[in-house]
C-alpha cells in the first residue's frame, strides 16, 4: 500500500518568513495530493491540492509543488501570519484501486510573532 | 450549506462496552469515509462507502469494527467489546462522487475514550 512520509514534524518560523513542509510517497500510481490544516480540536480543512498532471499550484500565500519522478511534494507558505499556526497534513490518493487518502504524520507549525 | 456533522462529539465508555458513532455527510454526497486519528498522528483510513455499499473496508482493524450506511446518507460506525486501544478521534468525511476529482470534507470528529 501507499506510504507517506512528512518532514519536519515541528517547525517554528518568525512571522513574515516562509515555511516549507515536505512529503514523499511510495506508490507511483498516486495521482492526487491534498494538504489539510488542522487547528487544535478542530476538523482537518483542505487548504490546497494538486493533481499529478500539474507541477505547481498557487493560491495567494500558499503554493504546492509536485515532483512525480522523485515522488515528493511540498507545501510553501509565504509571509506567514500567526493564524497560520496549526498542524498541517499532506496526503496521497490513488485513483485506481484503493479509494482512500493516506496521510502523513503531520507538521506542527508555530508562527512566532 | 451545512457541513459534515458527527455525533456525539465526545464519548466515554468502559472497556468491553458497545458504542455507535454517527456521521451525517453533506447532502448529496455519495461517497463517505471513516478515519481514525490517534494523538499526534494523521488520520488513518478505516472504510469507504459509495452509496449504500462498503466499497473498501480494508482499514477496519478487526471484526469488532463495523459500519453501515443503509440509505446512502447517514452512516454509523459500530465498535463492539471496546478496548483501551480504541481510544482516538473518529473522523468522518464525505465527497460528492468519490475518486480523485472530489474533495473530501471532514466532520469535527467524535473523541472516543475507553476507560
């Protein structure tokens, strides 16, 4: 089955700086990669996603890049703000076969004011 | 519109008891997923429904776990003879059609504590 690894497990950045979270996946058949943000005690919420036919996607301060050959994808947050503090999860989805998201172990991001 | 809802928000039970956790998906969503999230971990897949049928139950840890979706909307996750290791947050998600073209929207979860 699919295995998703996520690094780092914790990340602290100064407000206004950029944050980068990296994930790798094992199954080359995975074709959809969402990122979820989860605040303490709250539900995971989708913040951005990317499909395997695209190398990069951007939405305001958030961007995701995908390298299919290397089987890794990254989340980039620029101009970080205190409200960006949360746990971020990457995930991988394979269209054929298992209809499920396989999640990484999460990155706790802390923005230092 | 209303998002995915789950009840109860918290459930405390004793070892050996039976529990039911309920999920109300977004109206019109045909796909429904159950995940389990342990402290400090990402959600872990349990089961996927497409309509009324369980299309993939490969994530259910053992036969104490069972889930139904009799009318293709509300789903119930049932755990028999609960064990302390079952303590976790149980998350439900729904998507419009399933597959990789439909975003999965999560509910707030049910925190299950087995004493």
